[in-house]
């Protein structure tokens, strides 16, 4: 990663935390392009780093949502199990794929999510 002013990193971190806290997730969709384009990080490393930085944001946001009684535990636990299993598979697969393929898949899912939000 190229040398970047720590103030910029802090600023982007605050914006990403705001997005994640406001939308209940989704900060990774901002973290990856920021790391990839602005900080010149390769796609694999950007995606892995996004997961690393999203974890504490998600935990803090979850605690805040729990304080407002906004968490559905009955639906959440089965989803967590699926996410853990899918996460292990996805992280293993990520390490075996080419950066260009990974970037293409990432862009596809970002577009699919955006179109889905417009349609549904």
C-alpha cells in the first residue's frame, strides 16, 4: 500500500463506520474500492483487509442495535451459522483465485445489489 496520510485513513474509517452503523452492514462495499483504488492495494488484500476492519465495526454496531432492542436473535443465529460456513469457504476460495477474476466477481455483486435495491 502506498504511503498515505494517517488523517485520510482516519477520515475514511469514520465514513465507513458511519455507513456500516447506519445501514447495518455494507461498509465492505466501500472499504474494498477505497483500499483498492485510493490506497493502491491489490484486490485480494483489499477484500481480506475489509473483512478485518468490518469485524469491530459490526460488533460495535450490533451492541448499539441490541441496546435499542433491534436485533432478532431467532433469525440471527441460523444466519450466523450459514455466514460462518460460507465465510470459511469464501476465504479459502479467495486465496486460490486471480485478482482480476475476484475484482470481476466483486463488481458483479455490487451491481447486482444496486439493481436489486432499485427493483425490489
